[in-house]
C-alpha cells in the first residue's frame, strides 16, 4: 500500500488555522524553522527549515528556500518585504512564487487576494502569479457540536472580551473609552482585556506613534472597576473566558483577518468589529455581530493609516478622535444588547452557526487535503 504523502508545515500559531488539523490522507508534520528575521528584519519573508524528506511544504506568509515544492497561504502582501518593493530581494522572492516549485498561492480572504493582485499589478510576473492564485480559503478552527456559551438571558451584567497583543492597533483605546463612559453612566457592562499591552512604534507596531502621552488618560481606564485586565493568557484559558462572555470586541485599525473573531464564533460569541480589511467578509452586520464604520481606502485599509507622519500632533489627534468615535459606536450597540437579551441570544446562535458553516476544521480540513493531493498529482479523495 502506498504511503500517504508527507506535508511539512512550519511551527507557529497561524499554521494551526491554515492547514488541516486532523488529516486522514496526508501525513502532516510540524517543524521548527530558523528565525532569519532576527539577523535582518526583511528575512521575515523567507522560510528555512530541513525539508528534503517532505513531498510538499504548506507554509504561511514565508516563502520556503530550497528545492521542495510548496503551497503558500498568505494574509495580505506577498512577498512580505515592506518598503523593499524595488529591491533585488523582492524580485528574487517574486520569482520563487512564479517558479514551478510554488504549486499554489492561497489567500485567506478576498482582502488578501485583492492586496496581492494590486501589489503585483504591472509586474512581468503578473500572469504567472495569477495562474497560481486560488480563490480565498478562510482559516479553520475546531468547532464543538453544541454552542459552548450558556444562555445568559438572566445575567445581571453584559460581559465583553477584547483580545489583542498590539493594544492600540487592535482598538484597545476604543474599548477603554467605551468602558469609561459606561462606568460614568452606571451601565451594567464589564470589559475583559486580554493583552500584553504591546504599544508604540519602538515596539514595531505600525499604527502607533513613538510617544503615547496622547493616550495616557484613556489607558488609565484600565484601573476602572468595570475593566478586568488579564494580560496574556494561554489559548485554552482564552477560550474558556470567551465561552462565558456575551460579546467579543475587535475595533481594529489594521488587522488582516483577526483570528479572535472565529475563535469567538466557535464559542457562540458575537463580535463587534470595525469595517476594515477582511472583517466585513466574516462579520455580518446585525446577524453574527456588528460592524462599526471606519473610513477606508479602495483596498479596505483605514484611510488615515499612512496619510500622516505618525509622530505628528495631527496623527495623534486623529488616533484619539477615532478611538473615541469608535468607542461610542461600540457603546450604542452594547446598550441595545443590555436592554434586549433575546437579541443577544439570537446573535449568539448565529455566530455559532457561522463557525459551523464556514470555519469548522472537520469540514475545511478535507478541502485542504484534497488541494494538497491535487497539487502533488496524487489520487484524489472523496
């Protein structure tokens, strides 16, 4: 009997969401890779790992070096060489994507696909890259058979959870502004913050100014009695927290996807997020959550992100105003849910149904396996 092909995936959080979790027809092996980006940041584009024993490499964002064939899933730009688009390195890695070693280029969203096509518009490799570019394959997650979130119609408080390491980029200031106003008004809403509070341009956060004094009073809201800061917690603890929540919040300024959205859905928790990047493809306004308006470019990116010097007073004013405006929009949605617990339960059911229909690993995994087998020319599976 022929052995199933070996598919190698790199170790890392995103790989869990973008490869089969319980494969039956391929042998998935997770392997660590050399962190070349610690030598030079642009090396983040590359994946270097022992792979000669693999039939196929299934990678995320990083373009493999070496002779083995690969399929690459990506979230926005590819190659990820920001500000090096005119470099020899960009041309080299683009040629690797166009080469026969690259069997398929898989966007995780329509947003990612559009970004990729825009990035390579006018390139002599455009047609070769387009031929490899698939339709979006969204991330997958284990989804329980029944909704983990309990019916909280009789609960005395509305419990919200915000998840995001890059606190300002993910919209944490908007959440804190909403918490501050809710506390002032005496509304029964509690806010749980799961974040290691990474902030500032010096820490590599591309939405943030260097000086964070503009946000000092908003950050002080972390000490309010209706705010509970959990820091960074293990994923199992996060899912447990989400399963006891009513609403998940992701009012992000820049987020290619937002895995916390589908993790929330899998627990039966609706999400309030901003209408940018890929979030409108996932959150259906009024069905499984709510979308907060944010002015965006034709590509779906917040239109102020690159419009100003991030250390200018004008950009800091815009950040502050945006945080407050989005925070008030969040609060208006939460107020409605405080007064209509039946609506909340409907949103919860719909969020869980979305997870089952669109993101369940037991359904998406076989599709990915079939893609791998097709790319290798192996017999297809039913």
